[in-house]
């Protein structure tokens, strides 16, 4: 079996989901508490050409939580995880966009790659200075191909820093593939976990994941206009900065 076929194997993904899911479930739903809303907006979605756009708070806990929710929903659980028997036969038509450097950093991140990572090159350096525009063409084709058969999760900001600007690569994907776009707003993960999302730093945190209705997007608009709509939907535009900061200060 070639490396590509091994990585895309449904059986391999099921094993990875089960292992990662069992290890991470307590941190998400016992040590901390996960509140899920809006999974009714997943009803009747096709199993392909669906793009989930979300804000980003940790490298891995965010994506792992999405996988838990999608697997639970596939077993008929609405807005809850419940007992994780869904890991016995998980839903694997999931891909997620992740930075190539992050996914190659150690053996653990390489293992997470088997969960459906679409590795892309960063469009900025470590100082957050833009070094090129948009996604690399090969990265774009990779995401297009994934959308043809899967749900794809992407974090338009490409960073865990709150209210960072969105990257226009997401808008170009929307313009060219015209997927169903489901905005998601997450909160609490940066308080409960370290930056990588693999270590619990605080207990009893209320984690929240909210799925909003699909966006109605005019793909004839400019990429800038589409990104404005996306960033508003995931509550990361400037108009949300004041309210979110007040909320965070009260929670802490």
C-alpha cells in the first residue's frame, strides 16, 4: 500500500479517531464541560463539498472536538457527545486544513496527520509578515480534491491569535468550489488547554462550539468581500472585538 493510500485509508482513520477520541474525551467532557449548539444546521448536509469555517484557539483541541461532534452526530446525538460509543464506528469523511510545519514537528503531530490533515504551506513567516499571497496552487488543488468527497474544516485566520485577519485563500476556495459554508464559533479552548491543545492547563472550563446556518454567499463578489462575510460569521471581525474581550475578562 502506498503512503498516500495508507493515509487516506478509512480503516486507518477509524483507528486514529478511536485512539485519539478515547484519550481526549475526558478533557473535553468530564474535566471540562462541552456545550454544543446548532447541530440541527448539519441536518441533510451532503457528505461532500461542505466547508466548515471556524475561529481557532489551539492547534489540535479544536479539530479533535470537531471530530468528536461529527462522529456523535452521525450516531444521532444532537448537541451532545454523551457516552462515546460513537468511536466504535466513527464518521471519517472529514478533512482539516493544517500548517505543514506544525504537522511535521514531531511523531505525535505526524500521527494526527493520519486523522485527515490537509497540510498547506504557511503564507507568512514566524513574525506574521506576509511573504506571499493566497495558497500554493498544489495546496489549493489538495483542498479542492478533498471537498469532492469530504467535509473540510478550515481556520481562515491560520493562527490561534484572536481577531487576526482572515486569509484570502479561504475566499478563493469558496469562489471556485462554491461549497456549502457552515460557520462555527468556538470558545473556552485557549483557557482550558495549552497552545497545542494537548495539555490541560485549567479544569472546569465551559467549552462551547456553535454551528451557525449555512452562509448565503454571492461568489461573484471579490475575495475581500467574501472574507468580510466569513469573518463576521465566525465573530472575528473588528465589530466583535469589544464584546468578546469583555466576555473573556468576566470569565477569567
